[in-house]
C-alpha cells in the first residue's frame, strides 16, 4: 500500500527492479564515499603530522630549543638561507613558536593516536618534550604568527599548484619544554579532496555501469515475456483462435508460459464444447417454437392468436440474444480493416431518429464489422426507445476510437449505471418495460466492445439526456 503513495515508484516489474537496485547502489556508494573521504582527510592529517613532528625534531637536534627563541630567529634565518637555499624553503613548510602556555583553540580535533606515536618518536630520539598533543584545526583558528607565514609561502612559491585551492585545515603540534615553556608548531594540510571526489565519481559511474547494464538486460529478459503473458491473459476467452505463446526468458518464466499455454488450450476446448452445446440447445428449442408458431394460426380468436405469436417471437429473440452473448468468445468472423465513420453511417440509415455528425477525417480500425454493427444497433435502439433521438459522434484518442451516442431522455441514476450491463437488468424507474427487449442489449454491446479491447460506458449529459460511449482499439 505504501508504494501507491510514492510518486516516483514505477508500476512495472522492470522499473521496480532497476529503481531498487539503483537506490541500493546509491546508498552503498554514498556510505563508501563518506568513509573514503574521511580516510583521505585522516591520511592527509597524518602526513602533515609526520612532517611537523619531523621538522620539530630536526630543529631541536640541530640547534636545540634556543633555535625557537624569537630574539635569535632573524639571525638564524639569514644564516640558514646563506648556507643552504633549501633550508629556507623547509623552514617555510612548518611555523614554530614558543609561548608561556599551551594554545587553546576551540573545536580542535585531537588526534590521540598520532599524539602517542609522536611522543614515542621524540623519546626514542632523546628529545625531552612532554605533554605532546597533535590536533587538526582550521587555518583561520591559528594565531597569526603560525598562520600568516605559511599562507604567504603557499601563495608565492612553487608549493602551490595551479589546480589546488588554498588549504583550509592545519595540524597543530603542542609540547612542553623542560624549562616549562610550550613549543607550538603548525603545518598546512594540503587539500586533495577534489581529486578524491573525481575518483569517487569515476568509481560510481563504473560501478553503476558494471552492475546496472547487466541487471537491466536480465530484468528485461524477465519482464518482456511477462508483458507478453499479461497481454495473452487479457485475450483468454475473447474472440479469436488462441495461438500458443513462445517460450522465452529464464527457466521459471518458461515454465509459467508452458502452464499458460496448457490452460489456454483447455479454455479454448471448453469454449468450443460450450458452442456445440449451445448450438444444439438453440436448434432443439427453435424447432418446437417454430411448430407452435404454425399451430397458433389455427386459433380463431385474433387477439389471442396475436398474443401467442408475440410471446413466441419474444422467446425467439431472447434465445437469439443469449446465443449471441454466449458465442462472443468464439466468434468465427474474421477481423477486417473498416472505415468506422462509413460503417456508422450505414447503421444510422436504418433508424429514422438517428443522426451522425460527419467526422473531420477517416477513422480506420481492425474490427469484426458484424459484431460492431450489432453493438451499435443495440445502443442506437436504446437511445431512440428511451430518449427519442440518437445523436452520434466519432472521435479518436490515444489509439482508441470512441463513438458517443447521445439521447434526449431523462437519463439514469449514476448508482445504477454499472448494474445496467448485467443480463436481464433494467432501471425500472426510468425505463419502461413496455418497450420490450430481452434485457441483454447493453450486456452484448459491452461484451463486443471488450472483445475489441474497448468498453461501453453510460453517463448523464450536463445538457440533459444520457450518453452511451462505445470504444475499441484501432
């Protein structure tokens, strides 16, 4: 029931299989993307942390903690640049300062594992630093003395590549020196998420192509025979000689097709036996009725003779209608390509009170013309009998042809519209029984229309009267 309220839920099995598979892949890939991006960020932080710790350890081993004294920083920088150009470049990678207290940066992401590893690395190098703490922070949250030199270096040297954006994250290293001061060092985390996102998009496209294309082919191989089977099931019992359906699809679907072919053959045989039985019944009943019709001619009372003849004629009419209705499923009439407008014009010419609005163009359909004319006569006869006139119009929509038959009668109770198609049913409040008939006209008309892929509908007109619409496929 919930699927009916889902706007984008497809109705076909083929669409549902593809939608569910695509949704599952999308969810799985989204989770995978989140984990991968998190891993990329963690790896970038770890790489920068290694660089910062290595730079701090190198400086302490080479020059001791006095190397970080601001009073000596200018003279030390000039000497390093004079001795080695690479030294000046390396000093720009990591900014190091000393302070009396540790930096307190809000929303810092403490890296406990990296902090423990850094402490162990420094201890193995006999570097006396305690309370080592490594955190991932925003570049904007760093103090200017740690942030600005690195950003200037990033913007003006070869470290920045044309396709790289400015770093927005940094690694902050804090540790306490033996004299109680705090050493703070920061290194920029180079952004590489764009490359990771591109790789994720490529991976997602490859995954969808590798999974969805074979799945679409397999689902189509299942859905196509099922679609054909659905069409065949709708035709069971309808006019036309049934043809066995070819086996196709997976083994399970093929077994279903085999079972359907067997069922269709049984139904066809039952319908054939029914027609033979009905033909025999019709012959056996019409013979004594014909004999009665001859015998009543010897009745001297004219009024009594007319009543008896009328009763026999009514019985014959009812019998013909019943046989017609019963034989619709096994009609032997061939399908022909017919101009519907011309056929309706021929039918309306038999009724003085019937009028056809000339169609604006030809409407051609493959139908059984005798059956269609029978359905039209029933509907036109009802319109004239109960609504004085029958006004016909022809239209075409979505591969269907519709014939509207309007009358000028009192209409019908909408609640009784469907019940009027039941055999021997009349709406007594609006239909007079003095008009005669077997009560099978609408039933036969609807059966004929449905045998042609259409239907018959009754609805009241806003201008008054009733509209009967018969439809069938082109």
